[in-house]
C-alpha cells in the first residue's frame, strides 16, 4: 500500500514507479517498508496495469488493486 497526502504526491509516486522501479531488472528484489519482499519481475505486470489506469486526482491509500 502507498499513502499520499495530495494528488501531486500521488503523481510523483507514479513517476517513480514508471521511471525508476520499472527500469530495474526483473531479478531485483524489493524490500518495501511494509509487506513481504518481492521480485520486480513477479509484480511487473501488476505495476504496469496499475500505471495504465486513469487515477484522475486521486490521493490517499493506494494498492495495486486500487
């Protein structure tokens, strides 16, 4: 889950996912501040699908299913 305080903060998070996280190799293991660790390659399709959605002016608590 990700929590943002404003729509601008959420857009920053989306940009980080697009431009930083998805640039990492599939074998990269991520250790988030919450939840279990994961390989980028295992979640790449879910992250890409999340980024493809129109989030409008959303901010607050987000998960891949949001």
